[in-house]
């Protein structure tokens, strides 16, 4: 599939000011140094015709005999070309209006769009000329929306109806427009999870994306469902580092598009940690290769076929930086996975990196300017939530239909939170949480009803707790947003040494906000985050006593962790009992029974220095 978009300059409005003067100096379109351009000074007729002469390649003009004026050669050339009158030649230092500049440039084939003013600054002229000389491409980009389809004023989330309005506006501003998604789109809230992602497909198709890369959570319903979703979309889902057992690509690795006469290739990547970030059964038979290594092989091959290479990745900002460092020749990387709000694009080894935060809290935009096939200017940022943006009526109706189908079933109060329940990723992936305590206490309590499998301790991964619950009534829907995964309760046996190793794994990436951070019950531990990973845990206790490394304990956890998810490999192939009860069902039962929920932190996880 390929897109053919209009060529030429489009005067769209980037999120941040564009300064063309820097690259115009480097490419000898302008002469002088950056400090001497006096960009705020009104431009004169002589300066305008000198610049126009340079644009037409007239760099060796000779002054008229006997003339000492610095621009006499350019003025004479402009007069002979019929650009300026003899009277204007006599007044080269006069200010010149925007309308006259536009007219002069137009006679030479340059379409400038200076707004109507009697005086024009040098900076305005240079930017207008830069716009005329370059191919301007606008890229809208999203990532990690995680099924947040509706507007959330409290969470400052756009919802797709408002996103659609911005996308249409940007598409109208610039015919050279692309819309990209960097993954984790079909999973995360009850609105998509209940339908295995299928409910949001009509909305995505209406937005007219050009392509998307598959995120790790696109595999949460099993890769067969991902393939089904791919076939339902009106645009390709790409990936270049996931392979089937016969070593062929699971998905189309590259998307090609022709934009303004330039041939682009877009490579898709997903984190190679996906097998430990989703249930192993979901990716059985698949191999996830290193995005960096695949890029090293693929980018040079693509550079022989196309003008430009772009990466659409769901690998996180750190791996994006590694790709940029190790693989030259990539114009820019549209990232996801790490939920990083990149307000100003990073430039690593000549490659720009952008990312659009999370949950539709913003809409990413990048503006690229190509001069003679070279990327000479790049600006970008985030259009953050603005409640004054109007809803797109068509998409709003689609969202309403999905919400109404869910709300009737799940908009039921099950309990009351006397205190806010801390489930934000900045808490549950960093430290002890009162909500994490409630969930793991409920897990431990439930295990006591399994005869012969009564657990000593409980463990769940912070990454499985997806959001917080405010004080007040708790509905089924609110709880489902907290626990959207279909993970089930598992009791297994493990030695004390393995439990201690699990705690080391849990805090090994705490500085990255990794989802493996443990929320626990029936035990406690202290750790020093300044120590090297693997050497951070100071002390582990079970039931108030130091853990016995040789003793076998019963651990209640979820089937994701028992299968080695989030790096908990020490629990693979353990003797285990899977109850079939989901964490959502378990916690709903606990909340319904307790009615008033008011958990607290009690020092079961302690950070020391």
C-alpha cells in the first residue's frame, strides 16, 4: 500500500516556530553569519533582489562600472529581468512591502506567502523563502492510547472525537500529511478489552491512519487476534522484528509512501521483551529479535530503494536512542512504549526522535522540511489536551455507541472508597501502594479458601495495575480500568532464595518505571535503589521473620508472573494451581464484601540508602 500526496509548499502552522535561516546559511542560500543576519530589521529592496539573484544561481554578478553601491550588480540584473523599475533602482535602500516581495518572487517562479504588510523583517522574508524552497511534510502521531476512547476532563485526555478534529484540521492545512500510530492501541480499558480490540476499529479507520506498528499489548489477546484486527483495518499494521517459526515476518515489515514526489519507507518495531510483557501463550511460536540488530540490517537495504527511512517503534525511548546511535541514515523515529512526553524532539546522531505521551493526553505533531531531498529543518511537539477543541460529530457518535454498550453492564456501584486508591503508574511501579496492598491482601485471603494451596505470601506486578480510583463510589467500570487484563490467580511453590531473587527482579528496573515492580502481601522487604541491579535487596521477611532461603513457601500470584512474565523467570515450571479466577473477579468480590474500602501503606516495602 502506498500514499501519493501533493507536492509543493503548504503553509501549515507547526506547533513551534520555524527558523529557516540556519539551514539556509549552511546551504549557501544566504551569506553571512548567524549573529549578523539582524533578523528583526526591515528588509530593503536591494536585499530582496540580491537574495532572488542568489536563488536563481546568479552568484557571480559584476557591478556596473563606476558604481560603488554594494548591490549594484543585483539591481542591474533585476532591472534587466524586468523585475524592478528604473525608479526602484534609484532607491535600493527603501523598505519594500510584502505584496511587492510576493510579486517579485512570483515572477521568478517562487510562491511566497508573506502576509500583507508595508514592511517585512529579514526573518519573515527568510522563513517565507525557506517555506517556498522546501517540501514541507506534517506527521501527526499517537501512541499508547490503550483504549482511552472517550474524553476524560479530569485526566486531561482528548478522546478520539477531539483527536479527529485536530487531525482533520492538520490534514487540511497541509496536503503533505501523514498520520501514524506507534502501538498499544487495542488494549487497556473496558471499551476495547471486552471486544478484544474490535470495537475501536471503525474509529481508527475513520481517522484514516497511514500505518501503525504493533505494540506489545497488541499481543495480549493472542497473536491470532492481532492478525484478525490487522485485516479489519483500512491501513497496514507493520513490524520487522517478529518472526514465525519458519523465520518469515508475522506482519508486513515496511510501509512505503510517496510524499511530495519523495519515496519514504516506514519500518515497524516492537520491544523484544514482549514475550515477558504478555502471557507466553499469546506469542507461542514467535521469535522477537533485537530492534537494533534488525535495523542495522534493514536500513542500509532500504536506503538503496527509497529517498528516506523512518522508524515507527514501540520499544521505548532508551532503545530508540540506541537505534539512532547505532544505525545511521534514519530521518526520524516515531516512538512509543515508554509513555514519554517528548515536548521538543531529540536529535541523536542526526536522527530526530518524537513520542506522544499516553492515553490521548496529547496529539503529537512533527513538521519536516526537505531541501533537495535532504532533511534541513525539523520541528515538533505535543498538542496537549484542550477541552475547547470541538468533538468531531461522526467520531463522537461512534464513541457514544461503544460507551453505551458497556455502561449499561458495568456502571454499577460495588463499593465506596473512603480514600483515593493509588494506582497511577508513577506510584505502583515505584513504591508501595495502598491499592497494591488491597489487591495482594485480597489475593492472599482468597488463597486461604483453596484447600491445600493456602499461600504464605502474595505478589503481583505493578504494571498490571493500570490506573487509580478516586475517593467515592467505585463502579465495575472503574475497577475494570484498574485491572483490565484477564490474568488469573495462581498458587505455586518456591524456595526462599527464589522469592528473594524475585524481589531483586522486581526492583531491578525501578528507575525506568518498569511494570515488574512488586506489590506484595504477607511479606516485606527493603532495598537500596542506588546499588547495581541484582544487588539492591537488603532484607526480606515473611510473616515478620527473615526469609529462609532453603524453605519452600507457597506464593499466590497471577498466571502472567507464574509463566515468567516481567522477568520472573524463577517461577517458570513450578508446581502450580491455576484457580481460573481473574484478578478483576477477585478484587470485585473483596470490595463488594468490604463495602467501604480504606487501605493504607504499612511499610511492607522500604527504600533505604
